[in-house]
């Protein structure tokens, strides 16, 4: 029985194995890359980037209460608005590498195919290779000698001799082996170029891609001419491809479809390259290349009758066509990737004219040869390359002749455009070299010269203009950059150039120049969201709300999802105090990842007193932008007021980042703010001290902040000094706080003088409070205080209550009728009564008026309770208070003091020492706690620790009489009485003469006793 027949493998399917498939994939990649650059190159070369502007908005972020008076703690918050600017033009080294790689693949395949052709085709092919190698000017890369053409000779020998050997002596060697040899040789030459050239790889790639410009233009022109009639052939196929005559169209539909296609191309040529197909969509001849290339590939086998006398179909034209597509698509893709508009304009014009001329000739060719067959609805597409009357090459001759006439009429401007594109690429190469060696001015001058040559050949083309503008920007020649961009716009409008030019007019005096640029740009692109948004933002500088609303609505209609427009709109609503509309817009803003939008939303929530959750922490390795800084800043303020100190770990790293130098002061302020309201007030004073050193309004602001924070710690005397310095540095809002600080420091005369200045000063918010302060500072206010309003009586007790006799301290506060006001008076007088020895009366008042220990308002009362318990040594009651009582804010440091006192009373010396050490380190402003800590050390005869504890106290609070007295006495047992002389003298200004005399007697007795105890027995 005979064996079954083995199915034969189709020769056509075997072609797609190995080399041809790889070449087809490379060609597809080149076409896809060109398509990708067609849509994305503008954003890569000239990216539009938002530029944030921070508008300071003085905001009350906290208050410091002095009795009934609340002094605002103000800080600059920032309203973030954004305009558009255009960066670049950026050089596309990755596109250059891709082009060089595609060129290498195409060269290897071309040599592998051509080396197997007959003599005429081989000679013509090798001539093209020689032309290509000469045009690359690879010797200029300095592999051997930049002044000699050694590399060219080497390349010709390495590639030409094997090609000739295969052609002349070994035509029997298969295509795959020849391709492998040439692939290795081309790769070796490329490796030699990139490894032995003294230039960086980017320079080498840009050099090869730049000098390939003319060769690439030739390859592109050859491809266009080859496929110029294919779209008309495609229309013919559509008309005649059906299986039955009933399904085919006749001659008239074919003529109408072809006429529409050719008419569109004619309109493009007649209207100088402007045909609007749909609103906002212009006709682009380059789009027609894709179907033409595809149709040509599908009909390449049928077209073999026109070329097989010179070149076979396989292996031959099939490979050469893919090589041509690969190289031409690579050249076009690189022109698109670099936004080289002279080359792109030449490609569009040449494609349109060539498709029009050759397409018209092909239509005539079809009608003359196959008109009767079309009328009979026969499948003409099958025999279209078998003419009977009008030869195929005559058709091509007619088409090319028509193309030549058009180019001649246009004075071959396409050749000048190709040269202009060539000089643009060389300018990019020189600009890259100038960026790599910024000290070498010659490369920058050479780049400018290349761009100028391009400008001459294709006047004011955008690529050259933007290249020169980049050079001017690098050298900070603003006016030159403005001039060159204006010249570029005179050629044709461009949204990106208009945005860049408008961004250069960034001074207040440039308002009308910027307005003119944006309005002119809108005429060409009325639906541009960016231009409308920038114009709306410009009008916010003027009192023209209608214009702002108009252009904002146009911008949002063009792009409702643009977060830049949303951030600007939210900023405008905040500025106009349109809270309801702003809240609607801000609902989704906090979920956005745009820093400007989130920052404005946080600021809105601050103004409307809405709580927000913390934002994600920033990456400390990334430099801050204006928008990200504002977002971090507002989030940091919110966190600090919630006593969240998470940012304290990150802020030093952000401040140390080299690119965050412009935000250094604000970052340090935010760090101090977080420390103060996060429970580390002493560290906050240390952090803000460098900012508060010097002169000027900025320094004055930080000095005022220091003073207010010291008032918050009940340290009026040090606060008075800082606030006085702030006043001297031109901060009028510090005047009233300085008057209060002086009054609380028992300096009524100075306080009255400063309060008068506040009452007549420029800070309007301080005038009425200053007048109330002046009223209670009157020397005889006590005589008529009974007739004064309760509010004034309370404020008098807060400020001057220590002037009353000890027995009148509490009764004066109890006489206040209004409960809430009486509470303020009692809280001011109770510590004074305890210090004056009125402990039973204080305990009675606490029992009568103080709320429960865990009540929401019990924190300040619990501090007084604890002081009373500690004074009377009621340790069980104090322990219960510490365990159950409510302590908030800085009152927690008093709780720490009470815990230390309880540990000391319980003989838990180790725990007591730890707690006292923590108290002295974190809260040296708790006077009684510092004195108790010193007493603890003295009781254990650790006199040096007691001395250092009190030294820490007077360093932070040098005006405290209690601490100074304890310090002077502590200097005796450590033998450092000479250091106590200055504090002792300063006590003379703080104490009354009688009290000062009594203390000096006590001090002298202490010194005498110590001298007697330490004297030698003999």
C-alpha cells in the first residue's frame, strides 16, 4: 500500500520564517514609533508645565489668651494659583538611538539582498550604500583622526569587499548567511563608533542621526514616490474586488471616489497646507502614507511585472520594500520626535504633491487602459499592471513630470526646507555638546549659527527659533528670547510658543504685553483650555470679575478635568469669599493627587473651620515645588494644631535638601510651630531663634512670634523683650502684645506708654483692645473699678491683680457677677493667693467654684488644685488628681511636676529624678517645678545638680524672682557665689526694697553658715 502523501509546505509561508519576519517586525516597530511620535512628540519636546504662584494670605492660625483678650498668632498661608509655561525644547537622544539602530538593521538587510543581485542592480545598490556612508561623516567623531577619512575607508572596505565577494564569486551562498555576515560587520562598526569615540554615546547618536537627515529625506521621498498611486489603486480594488459583477461598482463611482481623494489633496496644495476636515481637525497628508504603504505591501507581488526585469520578488523586492519602509519611517519618526518642523513641512508638502500628481496620472492610466472593463464591472485590479494603451512607466513619467513642474513653480523650496531641517539637527548636536561642556562657549555659538542658517533657509521656522530661545534662556538673555519667540509667531501661530512668551512677561508692568500675546493666540486656538485659563488668571490681577468668569467658563468647557483650572478656580472663589461654591468644588479636591488643588482645599477648610484628615507624608528625597510646599505647609499647620508631631521627623531632611533652599525659612518656621503646639515649646524657641536674629520686618515677625509663644508659657518678662524688638523692626501688630507683656511684668508706666501707641497706631485691630488696656492701666482705676463693666474688672485682676492686699486677692474675683468672667478672674488670682500664703482661702474657693477634675474645662483648674495640694502636702488628693484629672496643652507639664513631687514624697528617688530631669529639660518655665527639682537634689546633697537645675531655669526665664532667689542661694554650697553677684543685683530691680533687704540678709546668713561649716576645725 503506498504511503500517504506528505502535505507540501507553501513557499510563501516559508518566507515569513526567520530573517523576513524579523525585518517585518522592525519595519512595523519603525512605523509604530513614528505614529507614537506623531501624537506625543510635542509633549515630549515642548512639555507644557504648570508654574505655581504663591500668594501670601495672613491668617490667624492660633491665639494667645491674656485673660479675656485673645491676641492672634498670625502666619502667612498661601493661595496657590498656576499659569502655564513651556519647558524645552528637549533633545531626544533616545529617538536618535532608535534611529541609529533601525538604520543599522536596514543597512545589514540591504547589503544582504543587494549582494545577490545582477550587476546593474548591485552597482546601483552599492552606490546608495556609499552615498549613505559618506553622508554620515562618522570620521568627525574622532575614532581615528577627525581630519582624515580613515573610518569611511574602513567602513567601505569592511562592507564593500564582502558584498562584492558574494556578488562576484559566491552567488550560491544563501541569503541568511549573507545577512548574518553583514549583521556582524555592521554591528562591529557600530560598536567601534560608540566605544572608541571620545564623545558620550548621546553625542554619537545625535551626530549620526543629524548627518543622516538628507539621506533620510531621500529615503522618504523614494518611499512616497513608490506608494504615490497606491491609495487610488486601493479605491480601484474596493470598486472591483467583489466575486460577482453585481457586487462591483462601475466606472463612475471609481471616478467620483478618486476625484474626492485627489480633490482633497489639491485643496491642501491650493490653500497652502490648510484644509479643515472637521472643526478642530486639519487634514494631514502624512496620514495617507499608512494606507498607501499597507496597500503597496499587499500588492507587491502583483506589481512584480513592473520591476522583475531588474529585481526579483523573493529574495529581493520583498526585503527591499521593507528596508525602505523601515528607513523612511525611522527618518520621519525622528523628525516627528524632534519636532523638526521644516522637515515635517517638506514631508507633508512633498507627500501631498506627489500623491496628487502620481495619483492623477494613475487615474488617467486606469481610465485609458481599463475604462471599458470598468464599465463592464470586471475585476480590473487583477490586471491593472498589464496595460494595453498607456504604459505603466509612462504613467510614472507623467506623474513625476507633474511633480517636477510643481516643485519648479515653488522654486524647489522643499530642498531648502530639508537643508533647514538638517541644520536644525546639527544645531541640536552642538547644543547638546554645549550643555555637556557649559564652560565652552564655542559650542553654544556654533549651535546658534546652525539655527541661524536654518532660519535663513526656512524663515522663522519654529524648531530653529525655539533652539535659539533655549540658548538665550540658558544665558539669561530674556529680551533676546522674547524677540526670537515673537519672530517665530510671525511665521504661524503656536499655542506652546504663545504660552512660553506669555510666561516671560511675568512682571506687573508686563500686564498689557501678556494680555496681547494671549488674546492673539486665542484667535488661532479659541478652544484652548490653557490659553483661556491663563487669560482668566491674568484678569484676576485687575478688577474685572466678568472677564475672569468668562474665560474660566471657556477653559472649563474645553477641559473640565484639568486640575490646574480647578485649582485656579478654587483660589479665585476663596479670594472672592464665595464659600458655598468653593466648598462644592473642594469636596473632591482632597482626593486629588494635585498639590495645588489640595493645598487650596486645605486653606479653604481652615477659613471655614472644617476638620480634615492628615495628608500623606511627603518623600524627603524629592525636592519641593511651590505647590507641594504649600500643601505640606498647610497640612503641617493643621497637624500641629491637632498636636500631631509626625512631621518633625521629616522637616530636618526637607530643610537639608539642596533644592529646597528657597523654602528654608518657612520649613524652619513650620518645624518651630509644630514643636510649640505639639508640646515642645522650649525646642520651638531654639528652632525659631536664628529666624528671629537680625533686623527687618521678617525678623520682626519671628520676634513677635517668640514673644507671643513666651506669653503662652506665662513668661511676660522675656516676652516683653522680644515684642519690643519686634516693634523696633517695624511690626505694628506687636505693640499691644508688648503693652500686655510689660503690664504683666509689673512695668505699668512703660505699658501705658506702649498701649497709647497701639491705640493710635496703624494696626486697626489693636485700637479698641488698646483703649481697654489703657483704661485698666490708669493708676486710679481701682478707686472706681466697682462702677466699671465686669469685663474691665476681670481684665484688671488679670493684669494688675497682684497689687491687691493678700486678703483681697480672692474676694475681688468672687465679686464678679457673670460666671464665665468670674472664672477668668479666679484663675488669675488663685495662683497669687497660694503664693501669698492664702492657702485655706484658695482651697475654699476651689471647693466652691472649680468643676469636676475630669470636666472639659477643668485643665486650668487642675493646675491650681495641684499647686494647692503640693503646698499643703496632701499627697493622696494630689495622686488622685494626677490619675483622674484632665490636663491639656502646656498644663501637662504641671501634671509632670505633680508626678515628680508624688514620687519624691513616696521616697521613689530614681523615678523622681527621672521626672524632674524631664521637667527641667522640657518645661523650665514651670517655676515651682524647677524650684522643687532643685530642692530634691539639695535634699540629697547633690548641690551641683541643684545649681545646674536652677541655672537652666534662669537661662530660660531670667526675670523670675523666684528662680533668681533660689539660684543665688544654690550658689553658696557649690562655692560659685561670684557668679551669683549679677543675679543678686538684678533682684534689686525685681523685688521691693523691703523684700530685697530681707533676701540679702538671708543670703548673707546662708553664706556665713556655709563658711562656718566648711572651715577647718583648727
